[in-house]
C-alpha cells in the first residue's frame, strides 16, 4: 500500500482542528490509540508495581511490554537495557552524575556546538568534579559538525563523547558510526542524544554500537516521557543514585521513584502505532531490513516509509523557502545532501524578528517555533542568540503537501508585505 496521508491523519484527533502543526521538533500530536491507552490504564490498571493484586500485576505487565517495545524500536538486545524517566533531560542529568563517579580530575568529555543544551549542561555539571569539557565546533555555512575539530579534541584523556543524532534546530544528522568508532578507538564511552533523530529515521543501537542513547516519546507521537538505552554490562557496572529498598538491578535501579505508568502505557501504544504504520506502508522497505522480523521489522520499515514521505515534502518546502525574498536558511539546503538532515529547518527573514514571523504564522493557524529551542550553543555560534534565534519549521509524518503549500503562501505574503 502506498503511504495514505488521509488514513494516517485519521488516527490523530487534534489534526481535525484545522491547525497546521509544524511544531513537531518541540512535540508532536498523539494518536487515538495513545489517548485510549492512557485512559484505559487509569480505568483498568492504575496501581503501583509488584503488588499481589490484579491492577499492580497489570501495571507490571504494561511496563514489561513497554520495555520490550522500546527495545524493538531501538534494536536493543534486551528490554532490561531500557530505562524510563520523566524526560531526556532528567535522565541525562542522572546519568552524567552516575558516570561522574568514574571520572578523575583532568578526564575529558566531548560535547558539540550542534547539540541541544540537554546534551551539554549535564556534562558541564561534571566540571565541578574536575572534568574538562571540550566543545566541537561546526561549519557555520552548512551547520555540520567539524569532524577535523572532533578528531583533534579526541584523545586518550577523553572518557565520554556526548553527541546528538540530529540537531533539533537545523536538522543536521551527524555521522554517528564514524564518531562512535573513533571514540571507541580512544576508549571513550559514547552517549547519543537521539531525541530529534528518533521521529525521522530508524535507529539501530546495536549497529551504531553506542554505549548509551536517549530519546523522548513526545517527539514521536506519544506522551511526555523520556527513554534511555544503555549497554547491559555498562548499566550493571554503573552505580545509580537510588533509594535503598528499590531494586539494585538495571533498569530498575535507574528509575528513581514511581514512574509515570499511564505515560508508559501511552508510550507503548505510540510504538505500536508506529509498528502499524510499518505493517501498512513498510513493505517496499523490507528488503533493507532482512535481519529483522515481527515488530522490529515493522518499526524499521515504518520509519523508512515516514522518512520518504517527509523527504518528499521537505524538498518542496526547501524549494519554496529558497524563493522567499530576504530569507536566510541555516543548515544544509542542497537537496542532494538531504540524506544528512531531517525535515526540520531554521530560518530568519530580513528585518523581522523570529517571534514576529511565528506570531504571524500563528494568527494564520500555522504553528511553528521561534527562539533557540534550547540549542543555545548553536544559536550563539551562528550569532542568532542576540537576535531572537530563528524560526523553526519541522515536518512530521502526518503533514501534507497542502500544508507545506499553505505555509509557503503565507510566508510569501508576509515577506512581500513587510519589504
Ligand atoms: C535534540 C533534543 N535533545 C534533548 C531534548 C530534551 O528532551 P526532553 O524535553 O525530553 O528533556 C530535546 C527537546 O526539545 C531535543 O530536541
């Protein structure tokens, strides 16, 4: 079956409002399955874990099934390598604190100017323990990582490399395979912030060979919840900050306090929703993923189908944006290099603040973000921080060609009126 955008959209009640949602990198809409799963959890399973009664047991079963769903999504070897938490930022702060116990003064951590601050600030916090944080620069002309600078900073002193899968501001996808293998050659651990990558491309933690990877379910059609994957031997060895009666084994030792069970039930439904997209539209991509079966295959092919749909829209979006008078686009604009970016684009319009542009679009029922979206280091590096950042348009799997056209038409009117 070819990708049927009307069928896809029919699962998302909020899309019926008439608003055009291009705010996906800040958070996506949720499907009816997710809404039902959260509500059913409250109706039929609402309890704490490990009790001797039915609702507690249902909660245990939902958590176990959700762990396996996320292991499938990320191709983790075991569900026990999946840790839930309130969001990626909190999980990363907890993780950096735990890893900090292994660091000695002078040990180095590499972060990048392309990253969201949630993958910078938790590592800067370790400066208190004497860690030295190295910051990899970017090529400002296309907002790609300066790999020569990365190699220069990587050394026998490097203990951790913290890198993003993709930039939530300008969409650049990093060459994770190369970064991870170089880091491992230097005996450093690699933490991947996959928050912006996860909605747009299949992720294979085993193939990447990253040590740790985090994502946020609300960026791919689920509830506000964070997920952390870690290699099991590493999670075993890491000491967690935990209360004494809580289990000492991973993943539980990292899940501080009572989890957001209803959110986890919704997160399971979000993964299953994605798998259903793969079952319907993934067949053309199955040959690339012969090693997978069942839900793992469905999820890989879903993301492949989504990637193609978003790519097609993004090509038209970029062509249209480039024709707007007075626009400056940040990041990769050449369509022959779109394999190295997600369908998220940041731009400014001459003489207009990003907030004014976003407000105008908002009045026209088109929802986009403006500002720095916490990609502070990048906005500073691009000299945009002082000027209100940039406007960000992010495509999601439920956006349509008509929505892209409408955005371009409104932007064109705005640019013509204001110049
Ligand atoms: C790339 C990236 N990393 C990290 C985060 C932080 O995620 P969370 O809101 O789950 O803490 C975001 C949120 O926008 C993001 O886009």
